[in-house]
C-alpha cells in the first residue's frame, strides 16, 4: 500500500485515487479526499499526536495512543478502541450513486414521504452491530435513539406537524454520537451540501454521505459519550456565557402588534403574579415586514418604552427575517442590492417571496454582507431591544424552493443553503457584539453545527398537541449532544389551541428548558398563562417561580458548558453510559449531573413509571432516598413534575419569590442532599464581558452528608451577602471572608 507524508498527514494513493488521513490529536482523526478543503465551522487545534504505522498485506495499520485504524487498499477503514476492539467496520464506499436504490418518483408525486432517491456524490457504509445506538444529528424528530431512521440534512421550513418520520427540519448538524459495545465515538461529516444519515433502515448497514462537495469527515474517539461531545465542541465551538436575564421566562406570540398589546401582556403577567423576563415582538412591529424598520404608529417611542420595561426587569426581543422587500425606496434593500450583497441568478438579483412579498436574500456567507447586516442591527438595538430573533432563514421561500444554482457571493445555493441560518446568526451576533456593551442574545431557527458560538435555538413551528410535547424532549436531548446547550421549544405549542392540561404539563417541562418561551401562532388561541383558568394559572406560576430559583444552577451549567462543551439538559446515557436501560429513554432527562427529571408528557397521567439509574436518588422536595437501577411507579398530580437529586448533590438556588433577574439576589441557597458530593459554583455580573478580565467568583463546595463547606477558588466579583445551607440537618448560614 503506497503512502507518504505531507507534513503531518498520511497521504495514501491507489487505483482508487488519493485519500488523506490526519490525526488531529490523540482522539480525533480526519479523513479527506481533498487536503485543501477548508472547514466552514471547525477551528482545529492540531496537536501532532504520536502514532505508529504498520504495513500488512493489503492494509496499513495506524496505531494511535487511544485508538487504531486499519486502512485497506480500497480505502475502507476499520476503527478500533485502544484495546483493539472494533468500533466500526466500513463495508462499502460508493461515488455518484442514487440512494436508496429504486425508484420512488411515483410515490413521491402522490405526496408520500419517500426515502432519498437522491444522487449522492459519495456514501460510506458500515456494518451495523448488535448493541449500536445512534444519537445527535441536531433537531431531527423521532426517538432519542435514531436506530432504524433515515434523516436528511437540508434545512427546511416545515409548518406541518413534525412527526417522527419527517426527514428534514430547520437545522443541519451532520454529527452523530454512536454507542457501541466497545465504547462511544462520534462522526462529523464536514460537508454543508444536502447530506444523509441512514441509521440502519435497510440491509442492516449504517451509512452517511452528501450530494456534492468534498468527502471530508472525522472520527471522534470517546470512550465515554461526554468525551465525544466535549471533543467535538472543542472544535465546533461553545456558547459564550449568556446574559442572566435570558434564563428567565419569555412570552411571545405572532404577534403583539402594538405597544398597547405588549403593555397588556406585562399587565396580565403582573396581575397573575407570574415572573416575566422578556417579551418577543414578532413581524408586525415592522413597517410592511421590512426588516430593521419599526412602525412608529403602533410602537411610538420604542426606546422609552423598552427602558421603562427594563426597569421592571423585562426585555424586548425583536424578530429579524432575512428576506428584504423589493422596494427601491427601502434603504436596506437598496444598499444590499447596490453593493451586490444579495443572491443572484444568471447575474441578476434573485427574487422570491417571504412575508413582505417579493424579496431578495442577503449573501450572509459574504463577510461584507454580514458587516452591513450588523450595522443595521444597530438600528433596532438603539431602540433598546436586548435580543434579536432570526427567523425564516432556511431560507424560507413562498414561491417555491430557491434553485440550487442561485449564486451567493460566488458560491452555490446548494452549498450555502444549510449554512444560511448559521451565517445570519453570526452576522447578528457580531452586530450585537459591536453595537452593544451587553452580552448578545440571538435566537435562530435554521442553522448548522457550531452555531452555538453565536446563537441559541428554538425548534420552530411545533403544535399544541401531546405528541409535540413528547417529541420535544428527545429533540432537545439530541440537539444537546450535537453541541447546542441553549435551546427550547414553543411552550404550549405554536400551531393549534393549547388545552389547559397540556399547558400545565408543558410548563412543568418548560421550567427546565434553557430557553423558556411560550409562543403561539396568529391563528391559535391566546396562549399567555394569565388567560387560563385559576388552577392552570397557579400551576404556571408555581413552575415559573421554581425556574427562577434554579437560575444559579442553570447558569453554572452554562459555565460548565463553556469549559467542557456539555449540555445542560442531558440524556441519561451521558451520565450513565453503561446502563442499557437508558439507551433509548425518551421521557426522563438529567439537568446537569445532579438532577433527574421525569415530566408527565401524556394526558390523564397521574402516576408514571420512573427509572432511576445506579446510586440513590432523593425526591427534590423531600422524602426517603430511593435505590437506583429500579423502576418506580410514582404519583404525579397535575401540578407536580417529578424531580430527584442524586445522593450528595448540592443545588444552588435563588431565594423563593425571586422574579427580577437584573437584580442579583444577595443570598444564595445551597440545597444539600444526604451523601458525599462536591460542586463548583460560578458567579459574575451576568450582563457583560467583565468576567473575561477576571471579574467572577468560583466557589468550591463540599457536602459531607448535609454538612456543607464553601471556599473561594477565585475572587474577582462582589460576593453574596449570605449563603444559606438547607440540608436534612436543618438550616445554617455560611459567611465568607
Ligand atoms: C415562522 C416562525 C414563527 C413566527 C412566524 C411569524 O412561522 O417559526 O415563530 O411566529 O414565522 O413571524
């Protein structure tokens, strides 16, 4: 087998052509057919790890520090763990093939959802082994374990119900986390064209590939799932610390079309005594849906209005749509078109339609377009808006899909499509970073892997039905292991009318959702909590208040994410990777490593089964410890959500009745559970970037069976006045120097 070195890369050649293998570090290896292909989203820190090569008859062994590879003359690759046990065996590599084979055209014409039937530029297939489970791949619907499903990465505005068999939704994360009996590992396909991941739908194989572009992919070794996620996010990027207020409760609707309607929302919340941290204003704040305009007749003196809301701890978040209305008198349109910063077709400005009617599409992949967009963001920011919500950025198009050859600054739509939302989020983030001293808060609907560097996400237009609620949990868990920690679904559901019982169960789950926003469609019933009956209102109030208590714990989880890339909301296998009972557990999750939550996700359910993994777990609000590796039938009345703390857990809480996150409480409560445990608590001003200059505190907390001690590992910020410890031993106060 012929090979040579090009710098640190092993370059193989055979009748099959050229194939390059690059060990990025001792746990990550890249395979590419074109060494000059540059990643759109990864920032690789190459470490030149040690490895040795051994030539065999028709193969080359590459033996690294933690894994080894056997590469055959046809470039098929076997991937082994450090004990030489198999993780993955490649069974075929095909170029320019239609997958799956067979003609589905007729079925597709009749409107059935058909598998692929696409021409793929390349497809890698691997044998599917007993005990394999597949996770990640972003917000695709379906169960936690994707075994038996095929998903297509092609960002799609999908207003119909997001059932489990839907192939494409708004986002593309061509990254999957695979569990095998010999350890966990990840695969990232570094290709932005339409791609497929087929997790054993047919022939007992698992395959992935893309319709065009370079075959460039990575294997990321574990052996634990946390190792894989951490390694992937170290390259794809991590969310910078969010503003503290963004962890509060948000209310939205398509639309609150006037200042008066926003005032009514605030008054409704105040009257119902439910904390509120932000109101999202949808497309009707603009003049004829022209992005970066504000209709002054409906929103007079927006700056004064936003500052009066801010005094109450309530922020405004404004929606931005990418489509610029074709209107020569509209300066944003004119300046993007005049500067050639929009998509073109055959050399002419490309026009499709979105909310404003005929519209043009900024080429966000062009840094000049991003810069201009950022400058326009300043217009909305100058009105006191604290967050920007990027929508319709698949991009959506009402006059049929954009042709694949539409030209975005010299690059084809086929290549840019899946990146469109990613670049729009980047442009918006950079605009906020430049024109505001506060931490940016950007929300996006469409995106690509790595978008967490710039934005949080929500899962788009779900429905006010039980299946949407059920699905949102595995959806969020799979997004989390794909690198996205700050996320949520429209609480109460977007399309349709949310009944009271569903609203109660949704807020009980929504209270743990990092992005906590109730949002609904113009055609749906008014869904603000204060519009419901007293019982529903009381349940909503209870869980929003509980959420505000949890904010320091959530904030710690974001600090943790910034250090190791792990999500706040975790599938149980992330914490208990060897427990076969949790490999496809769709209705429980961990919040960090200490809390296990089992929400009720179906109607009429007042008792549910809960699986507790290894260890002892304590009901959060009091009660005897329960031994793990067992199932329990637990009562769960309408106003309850089951929460358990791991033995030895320490949970930092704000005092009860906290409601304004701009006013940092003077007291921190540490709730300590029986057992031994340790915990790191992070604190800063929650608003700007002073923490980058050391203005933060880091507390080390130790729990010896309810006896808690606290020490400061880093002191750079004013501390709490009091730390109150609540444990089975009673209440004590800790004062720090
Ligand atoms: C899209 C968004 C939705 C928004 C609506 C109007 O459907 O997904 O959240 O309310 O557009 O802007």
